[in-house]
C-alpha cells in the first residue's frame, strides 16, 4: 500500500473508530482527542504496519494503548511524594483549590442541617460520623427501619437545600 493510499485509508477510518473512542473515554470531546492522537500515531508509524493485515484492528490497539497511557499519566500526576522519613506515596485524588471555598460550602451544609427537623438531624449527623443504622437505632431507641427512613428523608432534604452544588 502506497503512502498516499495508507494516509487516505487511515483518515477514512475516523467514523468507524469513533464509537470505540467514546466507549473508552465516556466523553465526546475526549473521544475526539483520542481519535486524533490515534490517527496521528498511526500515520507516524506507517512503517510498523504489516500490509495485508487488519488495519482497523491495528488502529484499535493503538487507540487502546494511548488511552491506557493517558490514564496512567493522569494517575501519576495525582500522586504526591510525602517528604517525611518514610516517604509514603499519597493519592491526592481529592484536592481543594481554595480553603475559603471549602469553608463556605461547610457553612452551607451546617445551615442546611439546622433547617431540617430535629428528628432527622440526629440520624444524619450520626451517619456522617460513621455510625451504622443499627447503632443509630439503638442510641435513639427507634426501629432500624425508622432510622433508615429518617436518614433517607434527611438526605433528600439536604439534596434539595444544597442543589446549587450539583
């Protein structure tokens, strides 16, 4: 296959490769980026393609490998090194850009909890502290089903009150 034909065939496969890119990335914009990277890598590595083999399969492997490499790269970027004597690697997946924003959010959460009825406040606060439904039921002297129901109702009211954060 001549270089011109190869380039034409590779770029023509764009539409047939896009569904797989969307499946991998779960996002249309990221899928387009992945697809573009795949085509560029395939064109750059034309000499490694064995003619009379399945070009689409070769490109799908390239796409999968690019996706995996990008995923690993992002995972490494979220890992920071602790400078203590033990040098533990910490996963920094949840970072906060600004403490003031966190304080505002926490204030809103506490205000929302204060607004819900008293009988719903205790169970939701206990869940937040890590208590199990059975422990909540025992401490509040209510059935387990009632504890679950109150936590559910409290969550629904908090979701409604804090819908701005969705």
